[in-house]
C-alpha cells in the first residue's frame, strides 16, 4: 500500500531536546550521519535493501512543495525497506526530480538493491538541509509492511539532500520491528 504523504504533518525539530519527540527516538531522528551506516553497525553488517517500487510518477503535494516541483511534474520515486538481521527496520521513500537524474547523477536511476544513503554520504558535493520529523499513527497513515493490528506510532524524518546542487528528498520511517533502545 503506498504512503499518502499529503496526510503526514512534518515539522522542524526545535532541538535535540524537542519535547514533542520521545527521548528514545531523538538520537536516531537527529543523527546527521548516514542512517545506512548506522543501521549496518546496529545489525552487525546484516543490512539488506528490498526495493518495493521504483518508478516515475507525480510526487505528493507536500513532496512537490519541498522540492519546488510543478503540480504535474514527475520524479523518480523509490520506496525500499532497509532490513537489519532479516527484520524490516526502516521504510524509506526517495523523491528524485528528473533534473537530478541527469549527467553524472544518471546512476541514481539504477540503484537496484544498493542503499541510496551509501552513495549520498560518499559524494563530496552532498549537502543536507534541515531535518523534519513526523509521527505516523493509525489515524493518519498506513505504511508498507505495517500490520493492521499494530497501532504503535511510527516516527519518521525527511530532508532534502543536494548533489551537485541538484535536490532529492529522502523520508525514512522507523518500523515497529526496530527497537531504538537495543541499538
């Protein structure tokens, strides 16, 4: 089931002590480093990427707004599960405008099961804008691989990255099978 991002309320974290975010999630949501690398470390190297979908389509209104895209402008949308030790830990949705997947960045079209984060954090031209956070619950959204009887809130973050000054949006949601306290 696709994510309806228009229903998610994103907000900028005020600080790492932002009271709206439970303490156990702050470190993971505020981390400025590579989530891929951190998950690799937490899984003792047992991290895999499972592509749910990768296709050109029109992003949600919220995603278009953040990226400055026109109403009907398509982008490459990639949805994956990052699985640690065989468990789905993170659902990630990346929005890559057509203008970004050109020139040397054309390689972003063929990531297959490679983690996008590994590529982003190795690129010397990469910059990252402010992190926004959201809490997804039963009332406002349904994520892939979330069972219907699981009502626990799911915390997520998103930010715009730039490679060669070209934007892409990455949203990451920590699934119920991920326990931040044990990582």
